[in-house]
C-alpha cells in the first residue's frame, strides 16, 4: 500500500510543477527508480526493502507522469498553421454534440494536405448547412484550425485541460466551401461501434424526452449526453450541490449492476436446469459486472465509469464467484449426521 501511495504522490508532485522537467531528468528518474527497486529486492531487512520500494515508486510515478505529459503535448498544431484552411479526411470519432447552431464532434484525422502539421485527433464544429452525421462515418472537410485555447476562470471549467485529457490537440471549424463530402457510411472499430450504438439510443430516446422539463437530465443519465441539459438546470444543480448526480458516476453504474444481478438471480433460481450448471449467486455476479461494463460504455467510458467497473470487477473476481458457489453448494447439501445421532432417525 505504501509504494502505491508513493507512486500517486509522485504523479501529484509532477502536476504542481510550473513547467515540465527535461526528458533527461525524467529518464534519470526512471533509472534511479529501477535501481532503488533492485537494491531493495536484495535487502535482507524488511524496513530497508520497504523504504527502497517507496522511493522507487515515487520516482517512477513522477517520471511516468512527466513522460506521459510530454508525449501528449508533443503533437500539437504549430503557430504558423493557425488560421489556414486545410483539407482533412478522417472519421467521426464520437457522438456529435448538438449545439444551438450546429454540431461539435471529435475527428480522427487519417490524411491531410501536405506541408501542414495536423494533430491526429481534433475537435471540430460544423455551424453552416449541417447535414446529419453519425459516429464512424468517413468525411472530407476543409477546416480552419487553431491551437487549444480557453478562458480559465477560478473555480470555472478549464477547457484547455479538458482538451488535453481527451487528447485533442487542436480545435477548428468546418468551412462551408468546398462542400464537405461523406466518403464511407461506416468505418468499423470498437470505438466507432460503441459511439454508433450511443447515437442509435439517442435517436430512439429523443422523441420521448424532447420538450419535457427534465428531458436533458434523462439523456444525461441514460447515455452521458450532458449538452441537452439547459443552462437553467445547470445553475440549479450547481447552487444545490447536486451537479455530480446528473453525471454518470459510480452510484449509477453500481445501481444498474445491482439491478441486473438481482433480476438474473431471481430468474435463475426458477430454472432447475440453470441451477445444475451454476449457482444463482455466481450468475448474478457475472451478469452484474457485464451490465456495469455495457452501461459504462454507453455512457461514454469516462474515467469515473472506468474506475467503477474496475472496482466492481475486482470485488466480483474469481474468489467471489468461488465463495458464492461454495455457499450455494452448502445450502443445498443434506445436513451432516452427528456422531451421536441414533441410527434410523
């Protein structure tokens, strides 16, 4: 536990730096961390080994965060290419967010005009003559890009940090001329398949919630689409301190997992054939984790969702299934005869 805490502390310390350390410093931290871990592994005293492990974890955590940040920042739009019209071809990577005057979406760039350093993933807004677009489609756009930039007010939303988290190293707008062209209706991958399922769910849900008082909240809770929530509602949620309840969190995912597990356990117990194959408790555990994973995917697979699914999977690991099977077997086995029981009773 102490090395894990030291690793997290090293990551946090890197976040507090005014600028990223040089690559040589970070690589040196990794080397020193590995050397400390190797020295501790040969130490005879437990306290010395633990101290070495803590030091090694701290150095590796600091270097890991720094190297990851350098890799993320290395791919960026040069200053010289800001404001230029560039032809790009790529795939709609995420569910388009509906805006008042158009849509906004993440775009995976596959090819672009030569001579321009376009990042691999960019955030685009399409505000004029918008055609229906879906995740997984391949399009050719002429776009005008700019480097990540946002207004950061104290206690306000940090747009630049959000772009960095999403690995979006440029933003831009789709130019109306020449007209954008759709090249392929679907480019299959795990990400695009999940995002297309989310788009299908939004289209099926929209007729039932549009125009209703809390229709946007329902969309946010079903598949993580928070853009449909009005500013009036966000103000109300912020003032009452319940903003976290309209974001997909551990509470919602755990609730879905518990509901799915309870339904499966209740139905499983009614089938002797299924009970002969596996105990109801084991089936409920497996299905609850699967349901949590599917719900987290449909909700956008954010960091809180990933963390919750990981913890549920850890808690419902092979050990839990084995314990459930053991308990079920004991509950269905005949009682053992006492050594002092009278024969025939």
